[in-house]
């Protein structure tokens, strides 16, 4: 029973972080039609930036309850700096062939790896005892769950609900959805599409950097974590459907839970299990389980 609960919570924890990154990938593709491999790099650099932010919090002797806002704030601040710059560099590939987009955005993966190596070095970094500092949640007398896992799951749910509210009810959210449907018509209605693209790309970057910042207390930040995340993120997109936010949620849950169960039963089967599901979806439902436009 204890193992089953921990596996479930661990899988949902991974799915929560994965959903944030995949949601950023989905919204950028849905509006700008860019297949953005650099989403994994935003996740990785967000993790390293989160470690730096926590080191500063330790130095200032801030309380544990401030760590979550600090991690989210560090990811958001990083996105506000990176998003407009990277979007400007990618602007000339709009409406270009997907193969060209993939090659260029993968070039950004390599560039960001070098940036991380320059500022943080090549060795993996950890946050010390931050993960344990949040304590444990006593579900039953014999079952305890790391409180940090539950906090991250709750934060991811709150962010996803906030994103849904923003896209569905706010004026700018409706402009984003309209741009995803017909950018030419929006431009004809005097909407500044370039500003919409900057905002959307920055939002996508923010989801990735905040996901990376939130995951670092539970794991080590390493140079290859961005590339590993790209594989999982695109598995989520294939399973859920490219351009579908509900699909990103379903795909993240599938990948997170399958990965957790596979690690428990037979660790060597971890990635193979995900690939088997991806192949099955591509054969029987190529557009994904919930594939549709945002």
C-alpha cells in the first residue's frame, strides 16, 4: 500500500512538472506554429536559476514558506528576460518548414547548454535539504508522503487553472485564441500580431522555467536534463495531441504514471514503456487523444 501511494504521488508529481513544460510547448505551437525543441533548455536553465535563487534565500535566512514564491518568481523573471530575446531571434522562421524549425531550435538547446556550463559549470547541482525541509504529510499512521510533492502538484493545478482562466475569459486571452485560429484576420482587424507573438512565446518560456525551478528541490540539476525533458515533452504532445491543452494534461498524466510504475516494476523498461504508448497512439490515432487547436 505504501509503495502504491508513493508511486502514484511520484508519478503525478512528475506529470505536474511535465505538464507545465508541455503546456508552454503547446501554446507556442498553437499560436505561432513553431515546433520548439528549446522548451527543454528553458526547463534546464530555469532549474539552475532556481538553485541560484534558493542559495540567495538561504543567505538571507528566509523562511521555508518563502521558497515556493521564490522559485516561481525566479522562473518568471528569467522568462521575462529570455522570452522576448529568443522570440526575436526565431521570428524569421515563422511559417517556415518544420524541419528547419526543429534544426534551429535544437541549435538553441546546444547554445543554452554552453550558457549553463559557463555560469554554473558542468557538474550537477543540488539544493541541499530543501526537499526535506517541507516535511512529510501523514496520510495514515503507516503512510507518509513528501509534502513538497503535494505542494508542487497543487501549484501546477493552480497555474493550469489560471492559464485556462486567462485564455478563456480575458480580452488578451481571447486575442491569443483568435490569433491561433486565424492570424491574418486578426492582423486585418489592426491587432499587433508581433506583440501577441512576443507575449505568447514569453508565456511558453515562463511555464518551462517555472517547471524547471520547481523540480530542483526534488532532483539534481544537470546539463542533460533539458534533452531528457524534450523526449518526455514530445511524448506528451504526441499522446495528447499537438496544440491541445487538455491533451497536454492527459498526456502528462499518462507519461508520469507509466514512468513511475515502470521504474517500480522494471527500471530498464521505463523509456520503452513510454515509446510503446507513443507508437500505439501514432498508429491508431495519429492526431493524439485530444488533438485539436487551442
